[in-house]
C-alpha cells in the first residue's frame, strides 16, 4: 500500500510519523516526493499540480471537514472518492468556541468592556433568556453536536438545514422558504454550513436584516458565506450588535481589512476547531483499512452537493 501525504503547513513530519505508526505496512511519501503509484492521497490545501502528477487509484482523504478548497481544483480526479474528516476532535473545540461566543453575547461582555474603558460602574438589566434565541445555521455533525451541548443552557434553540432534520430540543426549519422565519428567531446566529454554490453569499444584506435587531453573528464555517460589506453595514447601522468571526474570505485576514479594528467585531485566526493529528490519523487509518478490506466508509463527499 502506497500513500502520498501533503500538508500546507510545516508539520508534514508529525503527520508522517503518525501515519507510519497507524499503518506500519504502508509506504509513505511526502509531497513533492512521488511514489511510483499512490493508492491513497492524504492532503490539506493541495496544489493543483499534485493531482496532475499523482492521481489516486482508490481514495483521496482531505485533512479537514471542509472540502471547498480541494473541490475547486480542476485537476481533482472526478471518479476517485473524496473523503472528508468527521469530527476527529473538532466537535468539542467547536462547542467550546460557540458556547464562549454565545455567553459573551448574552451577558453583554462587549458592552461591559466598553464601560471598563470608560471607567463606568453601571449594571445592565439582565436579558430574558426565554427571548434570547440561538439559531444554528447548519445541522450536520458539528451543528448537532453544538445543539446537544447548548441544550442544558436553556436558550430557545432553532436549526436550519437544506433538508428537514429532527434534532432533540431544537425547532427545525428547512429549505429557502423557511429561512426567513428561522432567522427571525436568532438573537445569536451561528453559521455552521459548508461552502457550496448554494451557501456562498447566503448571509447578505437582506438575510442579515431578517435577524432581530441587536442580534449577533458567529461564523465558524467559511468566510464566503457572509458578505463582508453587508455585515459591516448592518453593524454600523446598529441593526446587529456584534459579530464573532473565525473564518474569512482571505486567510490570513488582510492587514487593512475593517474587521480588524471594528468595535463590534471579534476576530480569531481560524482556531474554532483545529485539526488534531492523532485523532485525524486514527480516523484516516481506520477508513483505509476498511477500503483495503473492500468495505464501505463514511464521510465520502457528494460531489453534486459539495460536502
């Protein structure tokens, strides 16, 4: 069995060591080294040249849950199964991040930080929790994990997905016709959607305006789902109270971007759910063993849907 490993970061050695420990029988090459013929490609943000020079015979494993970057490459082999990571330690991190952002919004931490800067000692009236709805835009594996973790906090939970889903403790909405009603309930909107042709620019001026006045946006999905200019306008006009953004159209976020210094925006450098090497390799290795045994695996990307 031959594996070609490629990572966009300077940690290829750690990934190779973990793969070698999990699959000692495999021959592992690290891009740009090329094996005679790779059975499996294990990649993260690969260059287009990789697929042109090393088409995989059996499967391509993407070292992340989002596959929009690799799907854009014209050299991606059309018939080779593309397999994404499923959780691999990401859900717990995402839960922590979203919970922090939600509670900071509910307890008005940005307003209190402003009062501290002004030397103002003034209690704000508590917000009624029953009216502080949380909207989960996306009910995949991560969205459902976040929903389960938030249930004990007793916020009204709503979720939207492309097709109808039933999630315990969550009022669910589906399809474009039900999106406005869903948005109208979301005092905090958490974006958990993949980037696809249907979701890019989804949160534009009209849909942001459908959120309740004083709402917060938390984006832990992909930057191109939110229209930057429209989000800034909604913040500047006072319709939105704040935004917590972990993902952006260009990463790293360019130095001159207005998000950096906007008083109602919190910026983090795509850290809401970092890929964990050991957890990810264990999942990839288990799936490779199943494929070698002629068995089916989960996480295979539907090319038509983009996830």
